C-alpha cells in the first residue's frame, strides 16, 4: 500500500471518522455545475470543478452577478487533509450561499458525502490521496488570476483583497500554515491546533505529517477564529494553547461539545457554519450585525450556555 494512503488512513482514524461506500467514479472536470440544495443563505449554490484548477472543487453562488458585490474567497482545507472536494458539501455550500466563492482541495468523488461511521474504514479512505497546504495557496493564485481574465466567467466577480483560509483538523493546520500569506485577510481554525508532542520524523513529511508548527503561530497577522468541540475533541487542548500563544491580533476561541467531528456534515453545516459565517461576514464584509456574535459583554456566543468562549483584542 502506498505511504500516502497509509498516512491518509491514519489521519482519518485520528479524526474519528470514516466514510462509507465512496465510489471511484468521478465526474469529468468539464461536467455541468451541480446544485447544492437545502442551504440557508440568500443565494442558490452550485458545486463544480474547473479544468484550469485541477484537483480542487468550487462552491459558488449560481448567479454571481446577483450577489451585488464581488465575492470574497474562502480557501478550505479538509479534515484529515483528505484530497476530497465534496466530503462536506452542506458546510461549504452554506458559506457560499451567503455570497462567497469557496474552494477546497480535491476532486468531487462520488459518494464522499455519504454518512460517516465513527472509526469506520473503507470507502473514501481507500481512494483519497493526501492533500497539500500548497493547494490553499494555489487556490488564491488561481482565483486572483481568474478575476483579471478578460471575458472570463469570474472577471470582476472576486474581491481579491478579501481572502480567508479555513480548515478542519489536519486541514486547520494547513490553514495556520497558509495564514502567513500577506494576501490573507482572516483565518478560521476548526477542531485543530498545533500538535506539540515530538513527531517521529519531520513535521511536514511522512507518517507524522503535520502541516504547521509553533513558529507558524508567530506569523499570524490577521484576525483568527478557533472553533473547538469540547473536552471530547482531541484538538481542544491544542487550540487553547494556540490561543494563549497568539498575540497582537484579534482572536476568538469558541468551544462547544460536539467532539472532534464538529457539525460540518449536518444540514446547512450546523452550528459551526453559523458561527463561521458570522465571522466571515464581520471580517470580510464589515457586517456589524454579524460582529455581535463575537463583540461585547453580551455577545451572542457569550450568552449562549452551549458555548464556552475566550477572546483577546476584541472588545
């Protein structure tokens, strides 16, 4: 078995998730966009691949002109660093439905959004490859370039100065590593944080693949949101230590008892999508109503008994 497959299986097992019965049959890159149904935002969303950005999946408003403003970009890293573009379509589609272009690493794999079985095997674990942090930066490069293509479908539709990097678990480490890019405006880290125990080998290669280290925290230059899953989330202690280590930027840590898997696969992405959407709307669109989820002594998360919160450099 290939080393990258062994690594993918190990990382997925750590995240406590398996995906049942994914099939190898993938749509061609030129396949028509597929509607993502049942979302909460004002804009219908489609999921698609683009031949000029192989190995990525896009979620966007079906009619970008209808949004009324250029779309901020959300570059996403998947849980377990799996190279699968449709493992959490409800979550990614929900963000896009509020007027964002969301791009995640990996192709559309038939059945990858099937119900997950805790600790399960098979399915997408047997066919997905290892994602790369570079795919987040490739996303940013590509989207900025597409915005300037005369006559292209994205021409003038992208807010190239409003870019978020986000990720879940191992993908959250990728987002931390990518967040030092000067083009990044904000970062969201879900069920993740720097792993501080010594690895068996180099932190960015091999079986102990860790996309980010403590030094990456020193390069955070934007507002950053952490969302954790409570005491049963194995990454929660790492997120708490990251919160303590990061200085000089607004940082908010929201913690709720979901476990490590979060709510990414729930309808409309569950509670996580709601909180992350508000953060994006505040940081990228200047939405003062959304800011009240995080700002003030009576902020919405502060007064919701389900959540435990801590914050720095936020009034």
